[in-house]
């Protein structure tokens, strides 16, 4: 059993509440209010800025050229994703000025700073376990929302978002992240610290669920 | 005008929403539901653990023996406060086992990790500006809730909490924190970075208001 | 006067002892013992790994997408330079196995960890001032050692090294680093902290001179 | 076998070169030139300031009140030791102004910043392994230099220094540090990371030996 699977099965309630959140189900069904999606998109942009910092932290905490290089690739990928995000926002009528003017929601602050602090206080395994619900979770969600493939999404209103995470490139990113967790665990996982890692994974999953909830709340406000 | 006063007057809406929050008003009036106070007390214990880490971070980031010593005194004071907090909780029927078993609320995660990250990413001024709404704000609130002095609180249900923050020792702690901010500002405050510090101060004040709201929400849940 | 020039002229003895070190003069005259150059090359490889971490730290400490992006570009450039360095070492008969088997010299530890700690304890200006003697200094040295241009180096034994740092691409890197220092100073430099920055710059210049000395010592050992 | 003993026996050459350095032998024999001792004392003061920061870093990286409290006690103890050190320096004719005016020697920079960076990049075990040659080593050296007890030192010129580290209080500090290493190892030591910890321990021991050498060099300069 790989480490991600061990973590997931040890925090299955928190995991399910996150990947099967009402926001996700409505997104998949195409019934998610546009206001919810838009609120999510803007906060996700602010989220990505902090996630880029988390990969920079991983590079700083690395000791070998190979580990630095892997973290740098992650950082570069997120910076590219940020650019794509700006274009996606534009297609939903959200300009760069809107993004810059928006304040981080407490749910955005809570998850991103939690991840950054786990990484600053702990080691690379602590950091990547805190990142995993996001990095791997989006691949799981993307896959689940496109059960008959990306082409079958036709004119689904959230086609583009689903296709991004269901598509091969992102699925490969998530697969590499799982491999990396296994590699880090082979180096530094003791059974004595496993409960702490489960606590980190569960907390990160709950904070991700709060992030979806923030989107729904914005639409009903 | 001292730096704290400049920050406060530049974020007066966020400040007022925090120090004059319904939780605070009900606490002062003695009408706050016990369930709200108890939920707050438990989270405040978890909060203090992270605040101790923030003072440790300040000591780590210091360069002179005097600055290290000042931060160490702050750290020691918070560890003492944590002990007092355990005793206060006990008087409200919350045992150490309860404290240990309680999970950090997202509002606790958001404010504490925000402060820690401001400190890790920035300098000592960034860190202490993020701490100021808490350190100075509690003195302001304590003073406001005991307008005729601590002795006049008689059998106020939250007498002990108000007396702690209204009392001379804590008022002196807050006064020293303001002086320290002025000292740090004399060394490192440029006008170009003032807007960033206001943004930090305003964000921290909002996150503190969310912390009060968490208490109220717990009582109405 | 730009900030780099202010720092340099405030630490002119340390600066001169570094950029005009016997190692540099012998390198320029082509009289440097090969053993000295080889010892330097190997340690410089280990040095670059830590410098990559320093740019990762800069990305982590950044707050805006533009600053993260700039630091990420610096990190990527150093990782590329590390690859070039491996090829340069190979041409001097030093294989990757040799590089991996070599221990960091105390002079390498001292400068690299000093820079990383200045960055972790301080802000981005502290970090970039500690990096400046290296980043800008190598451009100054490269330029000085190729007074009639790179083409005139003909069959100079250290032609390739000198050409790298005298060449337009590296000169542009150094020019951008100076601009970046000016930009950071415009945001965060107070006169009160200038003496601390001079102390950092002077210490870094001394540690760079020690790094040259390590090369000479290796040849005379 | 406790973890300290495992580390020591895996880096026995580096350990012996440190604890049995000529500086130590001459110190024990009472033949160490006063200039060497004085140069050492001044740098050791600067060293302690950075070691205080290392314990602050340990407190910041801790997650439980017990761990924060233990690190805080270490920090407080070092700050006290710094005060004692100022008095010891005074008895050797070195005033506070001299201490403040002295620059960190590269050997001081190398060891202290190495420790701080191991701690920032790694976890608490990495940090405490880097600290161990100092914390435990001084107890081993103190014990070795007072084979017939502290009282037998009579009018040994370095009586006071030897008695400090040979005495019961410091021996207890070192014993607790060994226990703490065992505790951290029980939580987070995998066999896969043991070679990295040996490398850290060996590097720290070499940097400690360089620190003694700096004292001898100062006397022969």
C-alpha cells in the first residue's frame, strides 16, 4: 500500500467530506451556481501564489541537487498554472485587476498558511503530506467528474476546469507526487510519526473542504 | 503618533469590528453564553501554543543578545500564561484531557499560522505587527470592560478573565509591546512598506474578529 | 549612487581584498596553479547547490507573484549553471563521482550558510545584500580579467571561466541583481539599518576572499 | 546503544580529532598560551549568541507544549551562560566593549550557521544532532580534563573553565541532551537517514575542531 493510500484510509471521513463535498457534486452535475464557481476561482488564484511559496520552501529545505531540481520543477509548474488561471478567470469575466483587488478569504489563509507552517516547522515529508490532499485530491476529483473521459464533457459548463484536472498531464503530476511521497517515506517515515502525519493529512483535507464551502457560501450570501 | 496608533487609525474599521465584536460586548455585559466562553477558552489554549512558537521565531530571527533576551522573555511569559490558562479552564470544568483532545478550529489555524508565516517570510517588524492586534488588543479590551476598575467587577461571571487583561501586569506587557513596535519601526520602517504593514494589521484584526465569532457560533450550534 | 555602490564604498577594504585577491590576480595572469583552480572548481560546485537553496529561500520569502517569479528565474539559472559546472569540471578531469565524493570545505560552509542564515533571519534585502559580493563580484572580476574582451583571451589557460563571467549574459545577470537591490532598498532600506547591511556585505566579501584563499592553500598543501 | 554513542562510533576519527585536539590537551596540561585561551573565549561568546538562536529555532519547530518548554529551558540556560561568560571574560581582562567590538571568526561563522541551517532545512533531530558535538562534547572534555575531580584542579590556570564543564550541573545538561536525542530518534530515526545524521555529526565535529584550531592559530599569529 503506498503512503498516500495509507494516509487516505486513515482519514477516510475527512477525505470523503472533501472529495465528495456538495461543491464538487454540483460542479460535476453542472448545477453549481456561477457565483460559487467565480468566488472559488478568485480565491484559488490567491491560493496558488501561496502554493508556489510552498514549493519554494521545499526547494530551500532540500539537500541534494535532485531534490532541489524536483521542487523547482514543481514551483515552475505552479507559476505556469497561475498564468493559466489568470486566463481562465478572464473567460469568466474576472480581470487581473479584480484578482489583485481581492482579499484572501479566511479559508484560503487557513489552508495555505497551515501547509507553509507544517513545512517550516517539520521536514519535507511533513510538507508534502500537507500538500497531498490538494495535489492528489484534484486528480481524484477530476477523474471522478469525467467518468467517460474529457471528450464526453461536450458542453458541460465547467468542462474546462474538469478537463484540466481529468486530463493526462495533471493525472501524471499527481502520480509523480504520490511516488515522491513514497520516496520521502522510505527515507524518513517511522511508525511513531505516522499518527502525526495522519493528523496533518486529515487537517489539510478538512481545510480543503472548508475551501469548497467558502465557494458555496459566497453564492448563497 | 506611535506606530501602533498609526496602524490602528489606518485600519479603523477592522480594528473596531474586532475590539467591539458582539462576543466582546456580551462578555462585558456578562450575557455571553457560557458555551461561547468555554469554546473560546479551549481554542485560546491551542492559540497560545502557536503564539509561544511565534515568540520563539522572534528570538531565532533576532541578531543581538538584547533582542534574543526580549523575545525569550515573551516566550517564557506565554508559557506561564498557558499554565494559568489550564487552571482557568479547570475552573470552567475543562480538564487537560479535554484540551488535548480538542482540534484546532479553522479560525485558530488561520490567525496563528498567518502570524507565523508573516514572521517567517518577513522581518521582526512584520512579525510584531501581525502579533499586535492580539497583544495590544487584549489590553484595550480588558481596559474597556473594566471601566471602574477590576474591583468593581464584583460577581461579574467573567470577572477573572477581564481582571487578567485589565490588570496592571498585562497592561504593562501591552505597553512594552507598543514601545517595541516603535523601536523596530525606528530601525526598519520605510513609508514604502507602511501599506503592507497596514494590510498585515488589518488582516490580523479580521482574523481576531473571526476568532470571537467562532465562540458565538459554538454557542448557537 | 546605487545601493551596491554605497555598500561597496562603505566596505572598500574588504571588497578590494576579495576582488583583487592573489587567486584572482594569478587566475588573470594565467599563472594560477592548476591544483588551485581544480580545488576551487569542486568547491564552487558545492557552493552552487547552496546558492540554489538561497534563491529558493528568496522565492519562499516573496509575497507577490512578480517577486516569486524573479526568484524562481534565479533558482532555475543557478540549476542550469550547476549543469554547466559539471561539464567544466569534466574538462578539467573532475568527474561527477569526484564532485559527489568531495566534502564541503569550511570556507564553503562558512559563506553559504552565512548567506542562508542572513536570509532566514532577515528580509529579502538582507538576503540579497549577502548574495551581492558573489553575484555582482564575479561580473566585476570577469570584466577586469578580460580588459580587451573575451576574444583577446586566445589560449589563456582559464579562458573559459573568464569568458563566462566577462561575457554579456553574466554581465546582464549582475546588472539585474544591482537593479533588484535598488528596488528592494527603495521599499525597505532605512538609514538606521544601513550599517547592518554594510556589516553583512563586508562579512560576505571576507568570506568570499577566504574562498579564494582555500584554492591557493589547496595548491600549496 | 544510545543514539549519541551510535553517532560517535560512526564518526570516531572526527570525534577524536575534536575532543583530543592539541588545544584541549594543552588546556588540560595548563600549557595553553593565554593568548589562545583569550581568543577562544571571545569567539565562544559570539558562538553562544548563535547557539541561543539555535534553541529558539528548536522551540519554533516544536509542536507540543512539552517540546516548546524544553527548548525554552535550553534557550534560557544559554542566555544565563552568556552572562557567566561575560564575567569569565572580565576575569581574563576582556571587557564587554571588547566582546562587542570583535568580529566573528570564519570558524565561528562556519559552525554556528551550519547548525542553524541544518535546523532550518531539517527537523528537530537534524538540529539536535548538529548541536550534539558541542553540548555533549564539552561534558566529555570537561570530565576528561578533571580525572581526579574538580577539587584536585587546585591552582590550574584554567581551573574555572574545566570546573564549569566537569561539574555536576553541566554533566546533567549533557546527559539530558543525550536522553533528548534518544527520544527524538525513537520518534523520527529511520535507518535510511542514519548516514545523513552521521555526516551531520562528523561535519559538526570537524567544525568544532576548527574552532579549537582558531584559538591556537591566534596565539601563534
